[in-house]
C-alpha cells in the first residue's frame, strides 16, 4: 500500500527487501535502539543515501518495518492448520499460534503494539490496514463458532484482547525478571496452561 514511506517500483523491491531484512534483524537482535538508518545501511551492505532514497528517512524505514512485522504475524496465523469440524479447538489453535509469535521475539512484539520508539508513530492508514488484516484471521474462525445473531466482530475483539493481554503480561515478566511471590512460575511450562485456561474461559463466556 502507499503510505508516507512511498510505493516502490518492482525494480526496487529487491533492494527494499534487503533493507527491511536488515532492519528486522537489528530489531530482533538489538531491540529498537539499533534501528538507525546508518545501522540498517551498514548491515545491508549499502549507504545511508540509498536508504533515504528508497524510504525517505528513518520514519519511512520504521513504517515499512511496521508493515513487514504485521505481515509476518499474518503469515504465522495463515500457516496454522485449516479449520476443522471443531470451531472451538480451531480458535484455541489460532490463539496458541498468536502466543508463539509473541514469544518468538519480544522486541518485535513490542514494536508492533507498544511505543518503544518515542518519536515514532506508525502512519495511521498503515496501522488500520495491518491490524485489520491480522485480525481478520481470528475473525473468520470466530464467525464459524458464533451463535446465531451474535456480533462476530465484537466477540473476536474480546477474544483477541484476552489473547493479547495474556501474552503481554507474560512478556513483561520475561523482560523485567520474575517478581518475588508472583502468581506463576516464570516458565513457559507454567504459563501455557494458564493461557489455555484463560482462552477457554473466554470462549465459553462468549458462548462460542
């Protein structure tokens, strides 16, 4: 889509992909502190002038990276097994894939949903597009499980916020270290059953 980071011609796509791969690697390995134009250019084996030419500046790089990480989320959700004759279990599979994606890279997840770069806000049109695209995967599964006459969008939103909240709290505990006397042991083995229980409780509570 065309946002403030521009629309690349086909001949430029390879070069853009090279820079975005570099930016993603920096984000995952070094966090947002490593996301400078110079660092992206150096890792991509290019120059800062080339980055400015293709993205218009640091905000353009960050917009494009923001779009790319949501594409990765959509790809991860699209890769889960196709729907079965058990819509409730299909929702759980989708919820677990969402958690796996978040745990795979806390820095990437924070870049998507928090504001780790103080002077950067994603392009509003871009935000709407990427959030709708990833949300649509869950919405399709909720629609299959909805009782007649229910508002599928509202139910999907409530389920997604539960998923997101549980994953976010788990990541905070990982990043900041476990608190003495915390409710759960700080291990994936302790967190996954609670995540499943929380999702199942929401599925049941919503009548799905």
